[in-house]
């Protein structure tokens, strides 16, 4: 069969390759093993009451008494009826976790490279390189599954946006609407917020090009197509978004009714949300950005076994004074 004449065969080959590589990299999942993820362990604990109620009554509680003395279950674990975009997403994530997210990395980036007209064999290689980016792998260890989920759909959203700007309006509209619906469904607003910056930068570039080429009407036609696509993607996620918005109005991210500091003095600011220090506490530093390209540029994980022959082991052993220490 001539691959060049079959538009779908490269996708089939790519999917098979991505499935094999994903399962090979996380091969212990084939033995029924699970990767321990600290955040997921905490999630299972805080959501246990909800899960137990769901199993016993076959309905959603939408409230839990196990977090903060009682709170809505919207941001813990909540299933909504007729959330079909979530069902389709689960079909795409048919592999055991976390191999499913790795597969999504590959597939989504392959779609982007295909839109960019990269030859399909090189697109497969490029997708593998993207999926195995250092940061995209190490976040599995901490259990940042929602973040991985949202990042995985970013290239697909960009593929849709690029298609629209290239005046492939129908394909771009469909791809943007579906990919953006998946992106919002991943429930990681921070990553979606960062995606918005990429889209805005891309839009500015195409606006400048439209000004030079005198194709402003076509540019704004594309913008209109994207707006409709995004509105549809928001609409299919409306239930969860509206529930989250309702809860946000009474959370720490809204108006702070506490006017006194711990010392008893009256607050002069920070009464309308979280402080900058709080929201950036776990953000990457500027230097840490190189971790995206260079493994261990800022050191490794706190669970890594550095070995007895490492300088760190020798240093710590000498400082602590435990001459008979076997491991740290």
C-alpha cells in the first residue's frame, strides 16, 4: 500500500507506535502495578467519602464533610450527567495510567506537526521528543495528572488555531472546538491560562502579517471562527465551570472577609484574593526553566537514590555524623 496516497495510514502507524512506546516506557502497568503519586494518594483520601456515597446510592453527593470541615465536592470529585466530552476523553485515554497521558502527549503533538506540514515520519519522531520532555515526565511522580492532562491537549488546540489562521476554516473550527473542550475538561485553569498567552502571541504575529499583506478581513474572519469554537467548547463544559464559579465566590480566591492580621492589626490590602507570594509559592524560578531541557539542571527529585558513591552522599554523611548510615 502506498502510504503517500492514503491520508489516514500515517495516523494509524503513528497511533500504533505511540501505544507501543507508552506501554513500553511504563511497562509495569501491564503487570497491574501502579506508580505511587503523592498528590493522587491525598486525592483518594479526601474523596473517599464521595466515592463511597456514589457506590452506595448511585448518585452524586456534591458535598463532602472530609475537607475543610465541609465543602462542595465540585473541585474534589464530581460527575455531571450528560458530560459527553469527558466520555470521549476517557476513550482517548484507554491505556493504563500514566501511560494514557504519555500517549496523549504524543498524539496531540503529532496533530500539531501534521498541521504544520511536517513529514509524517519526522512528525512521529518530534512527537516522541515532545512527550519525553523532562518536565512532562517528572510531573507524574508528584501526581500532577490534571496538569499533564491539560498540557497534553495544548498542541492540539494550537493546531486548530493555526488551521484557522491558514484559512482552513472548517477543519480549524472543528479541531479548535473539540481540542479546547478537552482542554477545559482537564480542569487545570492555570495551564489553560498559559495556553491563552501562546494563542495571543500567535494572534499578534498573524495580525502583523495581515497588516503587511492587507488581508485584515480574512484575519478577523478567522478570529470570528475561533470565538464561536471557544464558545462551544465552554458550553459543553458549562456545568462544571458554573459550579466552580459559584464556589469560587465564597473561597479564599474571592473577597476576604477577615480584616485583621494574625497580630490583631487591621489589614491594609490583600482583601480581594490570594497574595502574590501564595500563588507563586510553587512556581518555577527563572533558572529552573532550563529543567525543561536539561535533566537535573537544578538537582533531582527528593525521592531519588543518589548512591553511596555520590559527592552529596559523602557530604551529608559527614555533616550529619552518622558514620554507619546505610542510606538517606
